[in-house]
């Protein structure tokens, strides 16, 4: 006789998450965390740094402008010149009043006259500025002395040499920029063409067998740009120099 048959019981299959049951208990990822495989909320957008970049650029520009302006100011207030210079020789001596008018007080001997007994003796004198004494506007006064007194043993020949030397300087001086003066035996003042930020005058004068070529020049300092100063002021200085050296 066969054993009684029992009906087969269905096998129970453990269910996995996603098949009708909640996921197993355990730690959950923080909000906003993207699960592997691309699931989950997207990351927050990056913060724009436009404001920071603009601030840095503006700061750099301000520093550059401040540096340029500061450099310009220091140059504007700085006074040109050096030390008091050397003692002038007799051929280059000028009065204290004239040096003050010309804003120069520092003497420099560029070329000393020769010690030879015969021949033309040439001297080059320069009056420049003393720092802290003559102001911040650059000025320079210089003159060349051509002395033919001992050129030869013949005074008439020496005088002719001086006349020829003077004529060589004035041969091309024409027009409104050249004016004859009443200093010495013959004299002329010239205003050469120069940049708009520079004033310059040349004065030529002869007395006997000696010729002087006097030059006075300079400009006025400005904060943004330099400028010339009145030509009449420069002419007045050059004329007074001619009167003193020929007197």
C-alpha cells in the first residue's frame, strides 16, 4: 500500500528591496549625495567668482595708478642740482646778485685756459644749481671765452682774429630771433628754436680781442608736463652776464 501523499508547500523566496518591501534598515546617504550609477539629486551649482576677479583687477589698477602719481609727485617736488661746486676763476666770476637772478650758484670749470704764452686761450665756464638752494626749476648758465690777446706779437692781428671769430658766430643770425645789442664793441642776442618745454638764449659779445659766447637755458617743472619760461627773463640774465664779463 502506498504512503499517503501530502500536498507540497510553496517555497518562500526572500524578497529583495525593490520587490515590494522597504529596504533594509541601515545608514542612509546624506541628502544631495549622488548614488553610484548616477542616481540621486544633482550637485549644487558652483558659486561664480566674477566679483572676486573684478575686485582683484580694480585693486591692481589702483596700486599702479597710485605708484605712477606718487612717482610724478616726487619728481615734481625734487630740487635739481648738486653740491656747492668749486671756486670760480677770474674769467668766470659773476656777482651774487646775478647768480641769484639766474638761480645758479654752483660753479664748474669745464675747460681751463692754456698756460701757453702765445696763441688763443679758450675757457669754458658753467654755472649750475645747488640742490636745496636754487629752486626746483632747472636752470643752467655757461659761457665760452675766446681770448686772442696773446694770439701773436701783433695787437692788430690779434684784434682781427677776434673780429673774425665773432663774425663766424653771427654770420647765420638773421630774422626776429637775432637782435643787436649795445654791449662791448659789438654784440648780438639769439633765440634759437627749441622745444616748447625749454627756453634758451645765446648772447655773443666782443670787446677788444676777447669774444664771449653766453648761453642761458632751462624750463619750469610741472606736475604733468614741463613748460618753458619767459624769453625776456632769459634775455635779461644773458645781458647782465655780458655787462659783467666785459666790464
